[in-house]
C-alpha cells in the first residue's frame, strides 16, 4: 500500500477552472451546457443539478491534479460513472458550484491474471465489459444487475452494489481485493493489490467501498474472479405464498449443493407491468400466481448438471403444494427471456409512472412477514395506494415501492403523500431491525431519512471519518453524510 502525491503538472498562475481546462484539453474539459445536460439529471429524472464544468480525465495523474486544484480552491467535486444511481448520488447540487468529474474515459482493463483469478479494471470500465473480459479468459466476475450496460466499476465500488448474485458471492465489498483512489488532498492511494489476506490495520479499501464518492475518487479496482459457469439452469416459478418461497429457497440450496445464486421475487402485478410495457415479453406460465420467482443455479463443467437437481426439487415442491407451477428454460434464448422479465421490472415501473421507492432489507426469514404487514399498514394509512415489492428475496432485500391509487394523478399524489409514505415504510423497516438502504446507498434522496433514522453513534462516526479525510468537505458534498445537527442555543 502506498500513498503518493504525483508532481504537480498544472500551470499555477491561472484561475483554477482555466488551469483545469488547459491541463485536460478539449477532450477532458467542457463547460458547454448542452454537452453537460444529460449528466446533470439523475437516472430517474427527478433531480436536476448544475456544474461549473464537466471534467473527463484519462489518467490517474489527471484525476490527482484535478483534486489538488479543487482542494486548494475549495471547489466541490462530484464523481460520476454511469449515472445510474437510484438515489441521485452522482448529480451535483443546483447551486452550480461543483465540478462534475466523469470517470468514463478511464475504461481500460489493465490486467487479468487467471493464475490469481484477478482482473484490474479502471473506474470507468462498464460492468458488461468486465463480464466479457472475464469470460474470454474462462472466468467470471459474479456481480450483475440490470444496469450492467451503463454502470461502471467506480460507481459499483462506491455504492457497494449488490445485484442478483449476492446470495452466493456477496456484494461488491466481497469482490474487491484492492483499490487505487485519489484522496481528497490529491494524494494517490495505491492499494491495487491482489492480496487475499492483508491485516495492516484499518481497511481503506473497505472504507471507500460504499463511500459514494465522499472520501475520494476511485480510479481502479482489482476484482476477484471465479471459474466460469459452464452450465446454468434458469427457472421461473409461480406460487401464492411468499413464505413458501423462502422454504423453497432452503430446499433448493440443499438439493443443488448450494449452487443457487439467484432467487428473485416478482409479484403478479409487477409481471403485468413488464408484459404491458416491455415489447417482446410473454408470460412464462399458463396460470397467474400471486408471486413469481426467478431462480438460477450454476455449476462448473466438472459438476453435475444443475438443471437436473433443480428440476427434481421443483417437481417435488409442486407435488408438496409448496409452489403452483414452474418451468426451466430449455435454451439460452429462453433463459435470457426469463431474465429479461426480472431485469425489466424497474424500467416497466418507470414507464408506468412515478412511485415512492424504498430499497429495504430485513433478515431473510422475516421478509415474507415484513412484506405482508408493511403492505397492510401502507394500505390502511393511504387509501388506494398500490404496493409493488420485488427483488432480491434470497438476500432479504426488496424494492418496496408504493404507487398512487389507480386513476389518480400520480405526480400530484407523490408530491402530497410521498414523504409520509416513505417515513412510514422506513419506520416499519427500522422497527423490524432492517435497513432503509439495502443496496442503493443514501445519495441525496435518502439523506433526510438517514439523518432521522441513522442513529447517533453511526452518524457521529461517519462525520468524524469524513472530516478526518476530507477536512474541507469538497468530495461529493450533500450526499451520504447528513449535516451535523445545529447546536441548541444556550
Ligand atoms: C435499471 C437499474 C437497475 C439497478 N439494479 C441494481 C441492483 O440490482 N443492485 C444495486 O446495487 N444497484 C442497482 N442499481 C443502481 C446502480 O446501478 C448502482 O448503484 C451502480 O453501482 C451505479 O454505478 P454508476 O457507475 O452508474 O455510478 P453513478 O450513478 O455514476 O454513481 C453512484 C455513486 O458513486 C459515486 N461514484 C461514481 N463513480 C465513482 C468513482 N470513480 N469514485 C468515487 N465515487 C464514484 C457517485 O458520486 C455516486 O455517489 C440499478 C440501477 C438501475 C438504473
């Protein structure tokens, strides 16, 4: 591990913005409003920001120069990857004070070592490019999510992203072996190791994972690879009880020697939205079930076909009345079609209208109860409100979204009721011992709720770490860390 400060290569006599324009050149600097516009609005189209300029460095030394200039001039920096954040984490504030720092030009795969099972990718590398590079070396990077065509390694690290394989491989934190990052004073933390064990005290790598750009700019990551999955079995299951789904998960895990890595839940009305809004999709089962599950099990070439054990276990579950029906994809095309139904959920929901969105987790064994009791409570307090809970049931994490009553003006309903709905859902999840942010982070949109429910000790520790590493508060201000409460007047 090495922290170094590269030699300053900046002209010192200019104003900071002019210096940066000169240092980065036209490919790396723009303040043209039209070019910046698409990157100043969040993925869900709710939050608009402004910036002094959009900076697109191509090397770690350029990133370090930018951060040092910004630190000296106390100019805020907002790091941005694919801008797919669900909590508007990568959009600057509307005051227009900040520099938007895009990592998208830093997209090289620096190395891949099959012997170490490690791939080193730059921060702007898109997740699907990492998948392709690993596959070309008969390996796999086992983290995937619906935004894989846009989300970048830097963003995935900085949000500690989850996705659809957490059940077996964990979140980004468990897949990052090392990081290279520019810290808020412009020094470079060179922690890009392939070490599996490293006990040199506080783990800066883990501190940067999930830091949402508030402690520095991630410029590259060494990522853990696993052997390629030679065979996969993908099933779609229909059932009427979410509690039965969890019983099914445990049965499938033992029947398939723990090769189940995806266990996602989609409610009937969620599947309806996908079928209505996403062209080319069709219902995989003839009956309509209250709940649907997408299940994937994988195995290396040397192991038994996971499709056989999965098929047998699902047949037994139908026989036992645990589930209503199931189908296993007979080809890769069919497998992709089933995946598309799950991965299109957010997009279909977005097309259908706005919703109060919540990304919550509770203990896996409590999730069925939580979904039922929270729905009852929301419907009792907000007449006609429609709950749509879907997602990573196997991890105890669902997107618990609440839509306006049918026929209502959904934007007006959200404006008048949204905050109260969110407070209720977050109170319920907190009372159930869960988290108000399972995988999307805090960003801007959950800041007030994090301040309300984060807990005194947790928030104080976060603020202390932030001010130790970023004393001038230039790194992504207004995200993740709620401002310290004002002192009571004497
Ligand atoms: C359709 C869809 C499905 C999704 N599904 C999932 C899912 O299943 N699981 C999940 O966890 N998330 C999911 N997300 C959310 C999102 O994809 C992840 O949060 C992802 O990690 C963001 O990557 P990004 O490159 O777009 O980051 P951005 O949105 O650009 O940034 C996210 C945060 O990271 C910071 N950041 C970005 N790059 C850097 C860097 N190099 N250094 C320091 N800070 C940086 C930003 O400042 C911001 O705070 C989904 C999003 C969409 C649109």
